[in-house]
């Protein structure tokens, strides 16, 4: 499979890498929410579920791409 490069204002980055970075940032967001609001995300299952859904989707994106046009 060919690498997909994403051009940003700073550089070009491999699509796999950018997805991995965004996956980690979204998961970190959950930790920030817990700290900022002094809560446990397990007490907010709907919000936790949505954040994890987005996170997991981003993580799977590189394997979901079948063809680049």
C-alpha cells in the first residue's frame, strides 16, 4: 500500500501518523475533562462512549481506506 501524505502548513505527515496522533489527543481529552471537572468519565457513560467512538474511528481510518483516487 502506498503511503498517503497530508500536507500541513508546517510539513507533510503520513496519514497513519496523523490518525494515531489525533487518536491519542482525543483520548487525552477524556483525561483533561476528568481533571478539569473533577469527575470520572465512567459516571458519564454517554459522553465517554461518544469520545471513545470518535477515537476508535480515527484509529481505524488508515485500515479502512481501500483506494486513493
